[in-house]
C-alpha cells in the first residue's frame, strides 16, 4: 500500500519546467520506501529523467509518519532542482551566466492527476513513464500511469502545427 503526490514547477529558461512525483510505500511494517521522479521538460520538448529511492528500515510510523516522509522527500527534490539550476548556470559560461540569476529557484505547486497524465501524453514521455513503472514500489502510482501499447501508439499522436 502506498501513496503519491505530484507537483509542477514554473518555466525557467533555458532549463524548462519540472514535473515531480513523490511516493511512499511499504513492503511490511518494518520496511518503507520513499521515491521521487523528476521529469525536467526542456523548451524543445525533450525531457531529462531523475529518480531516487530511500529505504527506511525499522522506523515506525509513530516516529516518522508517511506524510512526514513525503514532505522530507519533497525537500530532497527541491535540493536536486536547485543543484540542477546551478549546474546549468556553470555550463553556460561566463558570458551567459546572467541568463540564470543566482537568486532563481523553482517553486513547486500541486499538480492534479489529470494534468499529470496530460503532460506525460502531450510530451510523449513513453520511455520515462516505463522507467517509472519499472522502478516504483508504489502500486497506486503504477495504476494511474498511462499505458502505451502498439495498438494505442498508432492512435495517440500529438502533432505541433504552425500558427493558424
């Protein structure tokens, strides 16, 4: 049994915007997992994927609740997003570092499940969705992820058109 939360961040050019999933689940009363998945969607529509799992052994829910684990995991995600901004700034070089001010940070807002599905399908994140499905221990998350199949792939098509 598990639970998950989804978030979205605003666009920071030239990085794009993050779609984040955090989960908590348990194998038994003595072993719980938290996970996060970050899909950084770039302005060109390509996406980078990051994930991490933490295992909490023998720490009862009376000491550290699932909600507290989810909040802590979100803090780790925020640190990862901050480091992503810093890495991008360093890669830009001295002449372009000002494009990404040092004070700039992502803020995350809750993302409704239908909108999560929208972003996953709109940006055709099939490969990333399959990675999440394979890696997550949260069955509740697995059950809501879109499933691509050969039959569906021929019908699920998002085409960008010119201005009309």
